[in-house]
C-alpha cells in the first residue's frame, strides 16, 4: 500500500515534533504525565550536601537523637515528624538508636532543645553517656517548613562522636515538593515504601502531607550516611 504525499510528510514530521517535545519540554511535559498517570518519570533528587570524614567508626554502636530543634517553627507540632526520622534511621540499621525526650533534656540541661549551630553544654556528652550509654549524638534542626501543598522541609543534621565530640557526619538540605526532581523522588519512595500502608492512595498524596513527606526526607537524608565501618 502506497502512502499519500501528505501521509509520507506527516509521519516523519509528527515523529520529529514528539522527539523535540521530549528533548526540550521535559520540564513541563513529564510532570503532567506523572500527575495524570501516577508515574515518576524523570530525574530523582539525591541528597548531596553532605560531609562525612570517613566510614563510620567501629565504636559507634549506640546513638542518641536529641529533640528536633524547631527554631522559628516552634509553634508547630512535629511529634510525628520526629518519630518518622527516628524510624527511618532505625531502618538503616547502622547502630542502635535512642530517642532523648524533651522532659529528660530539661532534667539535665537548661533547655530541652539545642540547635546544631550553637555551643552545647560542656557536660552534655558526659551526662547523656552516663544515662543512655551512648557512643554518638545526632542533632536535627528544622531550617525550613511549608505545611501547604506543595510541602517543603529543610533539615540540618550533625552526628557527633559521643566520646570525643568530633563531627562524624553532617548534612544540610531543603526538600521542596514544587521541584519536579523532589516530587519524583518522594512519590517513588511512597510507591515503594508506603504502598502497603496506603494501598489505594495516589502517590501525589505524599506531596500534600508534611508527615508523610517527612518519611521521604528522612529516608533520603539518612541514605547519605556511609554504611561501612572501619
């Protein structure tokens, strides 16, 4: 069967147009496709703003997480967010994880929450080690928060050696769901990690819930800690 002149011209032209759209319009086309078909095509954001001196020391067997430092967002309740960070760190199985409640902090120190940027009490490591028998200390700061869709969460984290106070690992990242790479990564995480918990839910729901989104943020952040030990 012979194709008409219009058909012979039209098919290559259509292919060329589609190819051009794919190459030049991915920034807008892929998000629309992902939203329509609940897919996660395109680049996924990775945590890259990380410091780690070397692999984890052999002595790091038990780490305490201090209460989340909320800064200017102190009027919000982040109880579920803090729990998600603890659970995602436990999933890494890097060390035993111990949560220090605000009440215990107030018993031992002048404040119940400390920022990773401020000077810590000189006896903090000693007191925490005496009570919880720890080898490390993790501080988490909330640097950015947007509760409305598309949600956003910024976290600054520092892992200290519980014996020397030396910095072992640190990260400082902002996860903004309006960024297509963040959206893709969050929805991919939701699809692979949370589908059993919410089997009928569209993956876009993670972009509207700060609590669900925090699970992805914690997973991405703690995935940047090297697993191997010396």
